[in-house]
């Protein structure tokens, strides 16, 4: 189950941070990751902190259990997304020589774009994986010369873009094995359900209620009533 759960989130987060945001390993910069307690945010936090070695990894979370989980996944600071994000980050008094240069949105792009533009350093960069209708007018996007990019895993292959390195995902998955063996990347599954209709309903109920943490997985060998999908 762990082998099935890791590749999609790892590759998406890795492509977002390395290919789209173009973060360099050891760069003296910070990143803000929206929804650090989720499946994508928890992997991105580990990549940012343990692989790219960023000195500052700020995530958002609101419940005590998601705050703790996000810290375990690599966050150096956690702010509450239900409160004023801008003020909370200002109150961190981050070192002046480590600019908050990057932001990674894994939840509700339209909700977070303006506060992100307020806290990012000039010439920073934002990446989102959540499509949305939003307006940049009135934000500090232009005055700070901030760049905004999307990440959609498989863009090059989907659009037959030959200049995209075709074997890069294979390379990333091989590297993932080494990261897991060394402990740089930890599996982010926190809940498991049996792969039945009832199991799927339970998972959706938790997601809709905003009560999930990390990655939720379905498996044929998990305990539960009914026969699992083959």
C-alpha cells in the first residue's frame, strides 16, 4: 500500500518545487506551503526541508494534530490558516537574510493568493496545483514582480511536448526509493480503509468534513465488512 500511495504525491510535489518553482538545493530561502497537514503538503514539506535543504519551511494547519503532523513532516514553522496568515508570518520575525521566496498552494488558490502576495519577498514565485477562478488585481503580485506557475503532473507527455525529458519521472521514482531507505522521505499514510463501497464512503465523509491528515489509502487486505474490489 505504501508503494502505491507514494508515487503520485511525491512526483507532483517534486515537479512543483524543482521543475516549476526551480528551487535549488541548499538555497538560502524560505517556502510557504498551504495545507501542510494534507497528503501533498506533507510530502512537499519533506522535499523542501530534507532534500532541498531549505532553512525555512512554513506550513498552514489549524488543528493540534495536523500542526504536530506537519512538524513531523519537516515544517520549521506552522501558522493557522483560519487566522490572519500575514500577521502570523510577520510575527515570526524571520531572519532578514533568508527571504520567503516561494509559495506552494495545494488548497483553494483563490483564497490564498492575496495573503501569499503580501508575505512573499519581491521577485518570488508561486506554484499551485488547484485550478480556480481568481483575480490578481489589487494584490501585490505586480508591484513585487511575483511569478505564478501551475503544476499538472504529466503535462509534457499529455501534450506531446518533446522537449520535456521523457524519463524524468522514472528518475524521480528511483530517487524516491533511496530517499525512503535513508529516511529523508517518510510515508505519509495515516489512515487505511478496506477497498469497498463503504470504505470509499467513509473516506469521502472524512475528506468532506476536513478531518483527514496526510494520505488516506484503500486496500484489499484492510479489515472491514464486505468483499474488497478486485
